[in-house]
């Protein structure tokens, strides 16, 4: 599993995760997070990277550490 930080969340049900050592943020959809409504920007999350129709995306997103 990879780790990253929630960078952006939208009201449309998706967000982006920033990862150390990667230039591009990773897309994820609310269906890939069991508790999307409680996510906050800045939280550390774990996830698996899979190739989606529009490129890599995060699946199985779970919170590791709450935002400060």
C-alpha cells in the first residue's frame, strides 16, 4: 500500500492525493473510500494505485492519521 496526503476534496464526490516523490496528484472517487464524508484536507491516507480509464487512480483509500 502507498501513503499520501489528501490535497483536495470536492463536493462532487472526488478528490486528489499528493504523494512524496511524484509530480502529479492521484485522483480518487468517493466510492473508493468507506468514509468519504469525514475526510479532510491534510489527512494522511493509505491506498492502492490502479490504472483507470483516465490514468492512475487511488483505490481502497483509508485514513491513517487525522489532519492537524
